[in-house]
């Protein structure tokens, strides 16, 4: 039972939720099966560890039904029943914590049952609460639409023959606006996500559909809504990627309206801005490196980053890389150590070791960095690429030419054969190892004409990984 869905769900409950779930299971409204209650009472005592030796089906059965012969089918039925209750409890908890979703269904039922006095009272309460809401993201406008829709249905039901009064007492035009705001915010967000996938992986989609959203700023009802305009500017980071003005427009909007947006939306905005800067830096816009670092610092200080407070591998190492590139060594060291414990336990040591190897490399401890990197396991294709690049740079710094050439050959085969890498990513990493091989050759057999030609090629190529480091190695040879 250790790996069962039931134990997996219960292990994610907080102490408060475990207590409330027990009350939920004991309630006759939700459950009348005493066997399920006994099973839950036993498992509650084993929370949160749920040791395997204490959660085996036969052991649990013997504890809750002493003296009864084990029945696997019956035990499976109890586990299934408690699992279903746990899922229903999660759904119920989310529903009760969503004030407006709860109230939307209440208004619907009051309207449907013609309980007009209670309906009017709740409409007033909900309207007042909506007007005082600080967060006015896309779901806020869906909540306003639902409220106005129930008001319209109420008036239409009571006075179907006096439509002019209904129009005056309801907000039919605003309802259309509210729904449009919700729709455009969602659909633009979906297209932005697709663009992100297109940039990261070997994934493509028809972008012509985005053309219909280009004129959003011309709509006065949409133009004045921050959550719509910021989402629109995010899409433009991809659709019109050569125009940096959208980046600065989003920054300006964040300064004014960040506190009115849902935290998850703000997180996505930060990530889209950071990713945009990263793409432009690769293309030669080095001034944006400081913008990325500023975004990371601001996001960390405001608890927007990392996502829901959990620092995952890619975020942890990318922040480290960003700080180190700007020679913010003290800040990087503090970040590596301070955020280590926020990493999920399964990837903690692996992520920490890679970040430490990065730090040691940038601070000149090459041998130590190579030793640390030898125990790092790859998490995904892009982690593998970065590790291979770092190993190549370490071989170069340590003068291990034979190992470097062998590594470059294997690295090149990996890039060519991997199907997940998109063409642009393949190009920038292939360019890096191609130039590094030539840089190492020039270092061993210096020729001024070849040196100058190579320098010129690297300097003018805006699609190469870690171009700054390659140029630094050329500068060192020139001295």
C-alpha cells in the first residue's frame, strides 16, 4: 500500500487537512462505511511517514479487523472507497476556498428555486465584496460576469414583459466586456505558452491565428484593463520579438499593477520576461543581462520566484549562472547555500553540486569544479547540454587537449542525433563546440592571421552559446 494512490494523496495533506479529512470521513453525509472510517483512523496515526512496514495491506487489515481472516478483495474496496473520499475532499476544499465559485453556484440555486429575498441579499453582499477586491486578474472579470448574469436572469424571470427596466437594472454591455476580458486574457496566455514550447523544444504550430489578436489595443474596453494588456505585451515578446519596447512596457505595467494581478500570473510574466531577455542576450543584446539579474532579485525579494516557494533545478541553476556572469560572486554563493533547502529532496544534492561546480568554475577552482561535476546526473536534455559545455570549458582551462577533443566529438554526435532539440538550439551549441575546438587549436599552434579571422567570426556570430567566454579566451591569447 506504500505506493498506492491513497497513501500518495494523504502524504500531501497538511496536518490541518488530515484532521479535517477525518471529520469529513466520519460525517454520515459523505460516508456511512465503518470499515473506511477504521482504515482512515489507522492511516491518520501513520501520517506523514507512512512507513512501508506499517502500511502493507495485510498488516493494516489485521490491525483494524483483529481476528478476522484477511480478505484482499474487501481490503481493496476499502482502499478504493477512502481514495475516492480523499479526492472528493480535495475538490470540496478547493471549491470552499474559492469564494466566488461557491457563491456562483449558490446564486444559481437561489435563482432556480425562486428564493428571491435570499438571492437579492447575496447579490448585494457579493457585489460589495467584488468592488473591494485588490486582485483584478482575468478570473475577477469572470466572477463579475457570473454575478451580472444571475442578476439579469433574476430580473428577466420576474419582469419578462418590461425589458427596458431590465436593461436599466442590469449591465448587459459590461457583461460582454467582462467575458471578453476573460476570454482574451486566457487565449493570449495559451498562445504565449505555445510560443514558449516552440522556442524550447522541436515543436511547431500555426502562428497565423495570433494575427486576430494584434488589434486588441484598439478596443477601448480592453485597453484600460491591465491584465489584458500585460498578457498582450507578453504575446508580442514572441510575435514581434525584434521590438524591445514590449519588454519595457511590461516592466512599466508591473510597476503600476503587479499587486492587482494573481500571483501565478505574475510568476509567468517574470519568467516570460527573463526568457525573452535570454533569447535576446544570445542574439547580442548584452545590456539585458542586468535586466535578467534585476528580475531575479526582485522576484525573489517579493516571493514571486521561485514558483510557490519551491526552487527547482532549472530555476536554481539559471539564477546562479546569471549572477556569476555579472561577477556577483558573493550574492551567488549566498543564493546557492540559502536556497539549497528549498530544492525537492530528490534533486537537492544533484542541483547543489552543479551550482557549486558553476561557482568554482567562475572563481577559478577548475580542478574542484571538474571533480564536483563528475557526480552530477543529468535531469533533462538542456541540463545535459549545459553540463557538457561546462566540462568542455574546464578541459580547456586545465589544458586537457586530448580529453577536450574526445569530448567535443561525442558532444557533436549527441547534438546531431537528439530529436528533442530544435534547430536553433542545435545551432548555438554546435557553434560553441566548433569555435572552442578552433580556439584550442590556435592556442596550441598560434598563427596571427588565423587568430584574427577566428576572432572576427566569433564576434559577429550572434547565435553561439557562451560567446562572452569564448571572446575572453581570445583576449587572453592576444595579451
